[in-house]
C-alpha cells in the first residue's frame, strides 16, 4: 500500500534530540500516601514526573505538554530558550504548569507560542483567564495562542503532523515529526491516523498499567500497537505506579521496546 507519509514530505529531520521530561501519569510516581513497591522503590527510574517531552534541533526547542512539573523539568534540563509549547489536550496534568512561561517571556521579551486545537484553547483561556483579561496585571505570563491546522504546521523549519487519537471519547492529538511519532493519553488510534504513523523509526506510546483501562492503553495493547507500526525503537510513557517497577517491566519487553524514564534522551539519527 502506498503511504503518503513515506514520501519524504516531512522535511529534514537529522539532528533531532528527544528528552523525556516526565513519564508519569496524572498523579506522578510516587503517589502521595502510597507505600506500594513502585512508590517505595529506590531506583531513580521509578520517580516519574507528569508526562512531557522536549524536542531540540539546532534551530528549534519545543515542549509537548506543560503540566504541574513544568518548572522543575525546565530547571533540571537547564532550558534557557523555548520556541513553543505544543498541547495534546486540556487535562490538568498537561497544561497546569504554563504560568511558569513568565521566565521565558522575560528572557525573550516576547510571548510564548502555544499551539492547541480550538477546544483546548478555550480551556486555556478559562484556566488562565488573568492572562487574557482586558486588565493586564504586571508580571503575568504572555501567551500567543496558535491553532493547530489539521494537515500540519511548521515551527522554525520543523514540520509537525497532528495525529488524531482518542482518550476514551475525548479527541486528543499526538504528533509526527519526521521519523518520530509521539502519542500520549490514548487508547484508540483510527486507521486513518495509523496511515500517518507508518514508516516512523521512533515511536513513543502511552501504557498506563498492565491491566486494561478505560482511557489509556495497557502494556499489552501498547505492545500490540507497536508491532503494527513496526518502528526501529519504541518507548513506553505515561506510566502509573500500578505498572510496577522499571526493572520488572523492562524484563518483560524485547530490546527494541524501552520503558522510558525521566531524563532519558536519544537522537533520532542514531
């Protein structure tokens, strides 16, 4: 079958670096008050901030989602410049850290570009009403909302293709950037979206736990999806404490499927 997204229409993708800023579910790991084996683990790979990913080229620095740990993640990775934040959807664990773009506003003397679909923009305007009010209080963050076009968009020469997936009944976006695809908070990927993903070398996909869940892929479902797409490497993210410890999960998986952890980095031209 001819796949239009295998035809080199996605631009130059060499030299792209991916960093997992956070790989945890909405509660993070450890979970408050929990004393399960995962939450009590001494392994740093079992300490998971809320899910987010950093994408860097020589010209562009992007973040996909900015949840409550955004400030901590930016400090940990020593990020001094940010060109845009791309939002998958409007849930709190993906948008609630954006007040901290103020530091980037000050450094650049400009608003930060936020890319989101219309429904998500509406939620942003409600969540951050003080940012968009007629009276602009001194020192508030500056955000420039940009609509995500259905067929793709470009930031400083980096092309992004939106991938429509479903988080139970909520439509959310994943993204393809060259040979890299990123999907979080999903448990259903339509066939037309799979057509846009085929051919990627690097795939990030969410898996909440081993048992089936109403709105997230289970580990088995994620592995089955990875096998359909057949990337060179795949990474599991958005992991809850119910999944178990990193060391135990990784033993269950083939070498080409990697359990992501906070701070993990890879280059897409490896």
